[in-house]
C-alpha cells in the first residue's frame, strides 16, 4: 500500500476549510462569536422576584371554637416566585413578562443588569395569553425592539436570554424548531414558537431574539420530565405579544372580539365529502344566533380560509387571530361554501360568558371520524337522557363490540342531530336519508361537546 505524503496538519487544515465552506453554504457565520450581540441586548432582560399571599383552605375542624381556642392556624400563606422580564420601552419603563411569574404578587421587584433593584407597578395582565406588563421609574434603561414573528422561519437562529435567580443574564442558542404549536393546554390562546434553545426554570418571561437583536418571542414554557430541559422550549410569538401589550397599555386589560362560531378539525373524510382539495381552513360546526358571524351570513359547514387577506390554517389559527381583534372591529372573511369562494365582512361582538363555548379549542377527545353504520343501534332520545328536551335527534343506544364504528370511537349515548345537513328527529327521518346513499355527514353531540363526522 502506498503511504500518503500528506502530513496530519495539512489534512486537518483541509478538513477545517471544508467545514468552514459547508457552514458558510448553510448560512452559519464563520465568526461564531455572539458576544457583541449578547452584550448589546442583555441589559434589556431583567430579573423579577415577587412576594405575595394566597388563601389557604382551612381544615373544617378549625371552624370549631374549641380548636380555635387552642390552635392559631393561619388562613393565608406567603408565596414568592422568580422569573425574567424584557424591557420593551426604555423611556416609559415598560417591561413584559409572563402572567404566571407575577400571579398573586403583592410586591414585584426588578433586578437590572447594572445591579439596580427597583419596585415595579403592575400595569395590566392577561392570564389567557400568559402575559403581563410592568412599569418601573428609572433612567438609562435598554429596550428591545419588536420583530415580526410572522417572518420567522423554521431553521432560523435564535437566542434565549433570561435573568433567573438574580444570577445575571443567561444565554442559550438554537434554532426555530416549529411554529404555530398549540394543544399543550398551557394557555387559553396558544400559538407557540418551538425552539431547541435551552429554556430552564427562572427563564420564564425572558427574551427570544433573532440575530438582529430583535424580540421574536417571550419564553414561557419547557417540555421535559420534572421541568428539566430536553431541547423543547416554547415562546409566545412577538405578533401576539405586541397585540396584547398594546391593548393592556390602552385599556389596562385585553378586550377580545367575538365572531360567534363553533368549529372543529377538518378531517380528510370531511374534506372529501365537502369536495375540498385540502384540509387547510377552519370548518364551521355551528353559527350562534344573532352573532357577528350570523349577521355576516356565515352558515354551518362553511370553511373559513382567510381573515383580512391572511390565510387561516385551522380552527386554532382562526381562534388566535380573532382573539387579538377588538370588539366592534370589522374583519374581512374569505370562505368556501359548497366549493365556491366567497367573502363577507363581520363586525366583531364583545366577549361574554358565551365566548368560552363559542371559540372552542380543537379537542383531541372529539372523534376524528367514523366508519360505517354497521354495528350501531339508534333509538329515540329517552326522557332520562341529559339532553332530553334540549336537542332534537336520535340516540346511539348500542355499539357492537369490535365493529368499525366501535373501533372508530362511537359511544353509547351519542346524539345524532343532522345527517347530510338534514335534521333528524326520529328513526323514520334517519331511514329516509340513509336509503339514498352510502356516505353520510353526521352532526352529533357527546354530552355538551358537538362534533361532525363522515360515515362511510
């Protein structure tokens, strides 16, 4: 075998040049030091510590005067938390953080990077998006500008900066792993940026920034055993943060508009039945009477595909966009009805107790689809059924074990209210419809949860 005359040093040099060229082609800067950027933005990230009190549920025995005479049991306990925050307006001293960082706080203290400690005032908070705005009176503050998180792409480099436990700025780097994450049941309104930049305890409320030093998100949660980092962190995108921030400054709270619809995930079976080419969009399951949607002419089974010229991917996307609009605001809605494109304008109503039901989450517990009527027995709704007298329909009285319907998740007690868009109030109504074909779209209810499925 012929021995190479190349020295180990030359081989290492050639390998290093290859790696550098590959890194450059991938968009990674050859000078990998982020020190200047970190030095620039770190003063805008602060430490937050709180003290507060919460009510303690007392033992019923302590209500007895005999025990109260001999035992002094307090009905309150002291609480405290540590987290991070981001200065967003240096002139006015406004700071953004997570709501859960300052929840139940009687006193909020801010620790700056220059070791100053300041008492903060709570301007307003929104528990549904887990955001809060604080204010401090101080000079020579550093603020972070907002970036447009809509322009953020999966694969973009980001830095997560926090100020946990008063230890000073903590910086980790990574990429955007995903966008539009929801269904984590962390907040009511979820549209998370997922990143592999480490986000650890105490970093809640800290900044997620791009390589231009702009705020793309507020770090809010980690996913891992025992709260430890496993490379999956979540941040609230700056588009949502900015909308909530502006409303809190103007109103002291967030006022959300109400469209007045119920929706659910659009499955492939439903898309095929409705003659749709893909499953992008928000399917309307029900339109609330006298709501903004009703006034705008929207109907059950319409598919909302856009709001104000922006595409809608699914019902959660629609819910988040409507949730950031104000009552009385007019929006343009693009939708499909029977495969035909239409537009309408809706003037959003104000949220009330109905809002929690109207703008529902995509529910993973709802049946995703059914296969066939075989194995099902339908009967009139019995008088002792919880929905008796409240809805018209027929009840699934039995599901054959091992049948396709059973395997698909049909349960005894479900109520069928419509088949192929026609109301069914009796077994005769059902028989008249199912005799006409082998494919049916069914609107049904399981308890208080309505859903739509296609039976094949």
